[in-house]
C-alpha cells in the first residue's frame, strides 16, 4: 500500500533511495544488459531465429514423415495409398 501523502522530506529521501537501489538492481540484470547493447541484442535475436527455424523444419519433417508412413499403410483407399507410397519412395534414402 502506498504511503499516505504528504510525505516529509526525510520520508521522501528514503523513498527516492529505495527507488534508486531497485533501479540499480534491475539495471544489473542480464536481460537488461543484453538489450542495452545493439550488437548483443542483434546477435541474440539472430541465434534465436536460427534455433526457431531449425526446430520448425525438424518438427515439420518428423510430422510429415509420420503422416506419410501412416498414409502409405492405407491399402483400401487406392489413390491415397499409391500417392503416399510414391512420396515414401521419393524420400526414402538410397542405400
């Protein structure tokens, strides 16, 4: 609960000192230090974008390959089964 107004000069100095200490503590936080520097922030965002892109591609690859595998197992629907079998043959590594 905020203090009652009006504050005395001593209470005002005390409140200002408390705010100053809190601001100093917040400015020492790693997240704030990172965003105070443009090159560091750009580097962090670049690495973050690479990780997001790689995760998206790998996740989509796994999901699509599982979907194609299950579609290839469907023999009673000739069009989907043949189409999925062609995709499975196309993405299957030769060896």
